[in-house]
C-alpha cells in the first residue's frame, strides 16, 4: 500500500471516530474492526500502533451514566491521539515508498517485500529478495529443492538451461552471468549473514532491482512455459 492510500485510510478512521456517539452502537463496533484492520495492514500486526490501539478501553467499570460517558470520551481522546500519531509517522517521519510498487518491481516480489520496504527494514528487504528470487526461479523451472545458488542459475538461465535468456549468444552469456552473480554475490551474502553497512538502504534497493530484473526477463521470455 502506498503512502497516500495509507494516509487516506487513517484520515477516514479519524473522521469516523469523531462521529461516534457511544460504545453500544453498530457504528462503534464497525469502526473498531475497521481501524484495527487498517493499522495492521499499514504497519504490520506487531507494530506498537496496533498494540497500543488494542489497549485503548472505551468502557467504564461503573454503570453510572456519568462514568460511562467519561470512559468513552477518554477512549476517544486516546484513539484520536494514536491515529494522529500514525498519520504523523507516515507523513513526516517515514520516507516515501512510491519509488517502488507493483508497477515498477516484479509484482509477486513486491508483495513479498512491500511491508519491509514500508517499514524501512532494509537488511530484511535484501535477504528476502534473495530468498524469494531463488525460490521463484526454482519453482518456475521445476528444479529440485536442494538445487541452489550458482548450480540452480546455470540449470535455469544458463545457455543450455531450462529458460535461457536473451536472443544472441552474447546476451545469453550475459544473463547467465547476471544470474550467477545474483546467486553468488547477493544471495550468499544476504542469506548467510546480516549486512552491517552505512549504505544499507541503497544496497537493499539495488538487490531488489537486480532480483526484479531477473524475474521480469524470465516472465517476458518464458511465462508460458513455467511449471507453476
């Protein structure tokens, strides 16, 4: 989900909150469910916004009308502050992610790493890209589970592989070497250790771009022959 869409949904939930009249209404229960799902979808199920929202209590321990009204108002104030904080997080603190989407990155790969990109978990973006690309290449070509890395890329995108890429011999060699480079330089590094580097965001986006390029070319030339 891009930032503009996420902000729009959060503002909708905030506007709906201001219209609630009490907890014993269908509108309240609908709003509560929608807000919880919205926060989980945008930030992930373990984010502190989701946990904080779950702790907000609109109900009073007393049956006194005065305390019922007060508890509802206190809950609404807390929820309002949380939603405004979530909006501030996306609008001011987070970097925009419009540079990447299903329109500019292989759509299945993007769906796999989207949340990590939106949460700026750059080391995870790199490692999950490497894992996903290898798994998808193996799945499409119907290769055995224990075939990995350079051996897998040679069996699939090599000149005599299942799905050679390019038209001329030079192109085929180039794509084969790109696949081997991805497996040996990126897949090995990012699945065997956590990369500690100052340019981790730029590096992760490079891994994402390289992985997307391989998948895109495979789809372009061989989509009709995929095993799955």
